[in-house]
């Protein structure tokens, strides 16, 4: 019995000298994890409309929905009724033009879209269209560059001339006249060009001549 007690005491004495810190001896400050080296995040490439195989890492733009094109056309007519020249100009590209089909073969000039509508506002009363149904949204037709059309419903619809993000919007007009005054052509064909998250009006084809 005595020999066992001595051995136990000897073993305990040996363990006390191992140098392990007790909980009371541990530092009170919070331990920080070891640092980890990370590669800095690189900026993604600018978004583009399309890319070719083999170009490496690219960021593609999502195409704008049909609703964006329809809203652009609706906004155009809303500003026409309000005779809002500044608001209308803000919707146009810098080189926006009006194409009049009946004058194409007569050597006539293609007028700038913004100044032409300013003339129309001075000469005609577009406020008369307020409350009128100018067109029906259900009759609006939309075409993109990828649409292959063997027999287009309008001679101005040539999808092969469109850029990838361009859209053609054909709008048959219901109320072209108010009384004896003609205010719009029988239909308008809008060529819309993408600008970020919106469309701008690049061309308008309308068979209408200001008298």
C-alpha cells in the first residue's frame, strides 16, 4: 500500500513539471486567427452585346425586354400630345432622322427628327389628340435582328440592317386626324437603338409631310 502511494505521488510530481499552462495562466485577450493570403478580386470586363468563341472571359449584356420598347413608343406619343419638345429630344439619338417613304426617290432631304417635330408643334395642335386612342397596344409589332422575315409586312422592315440590340416597332395609327386636321401618318415605324438600360429613337419612318 505504501509503495503504491509513493508511486502515485511520484507520478503527480512529474506531471506538474510538464509546463502546460492552466486556464488561469492563459492570456485574456482574444486570439486572432492566422492570416490568409487572398488574390485581389479583378474587375469583370465591360459588358458587350455579343462575343465570339475564343475571346476568353466576357460579360454579355442581357437583351432589353419587349416591354422596354413598348414603353419607349408610348412615351414618345405622350410627349407628342403634350408638345414637349425638350422631353422628346431627350428620347432621341444625336443623329435621329425622319424618313418619308414618298420622298425617297425624289431626292428629298432626310430631316433631323427633333427639329422637325418642333416645326410640327408650331404649325399643328397636337393637344387635340389628348383623350383620343392614337393606337392599340395589341396591334404593335416588334422585330429584332434575329428575326428572318421572307415577306415583311412593311417595306421599311429590313431586319438585316439592324444591329444586334436594335428593335423595329411598327405602330398602326387609329387617330391620324382630328376633324379636318391631319396630325400623323397612317402608321409609324420606329427604329430603336439601345443605350444602356433604355432605348432611344434612332429613326422614324412616317409618310407625313408638313404643309
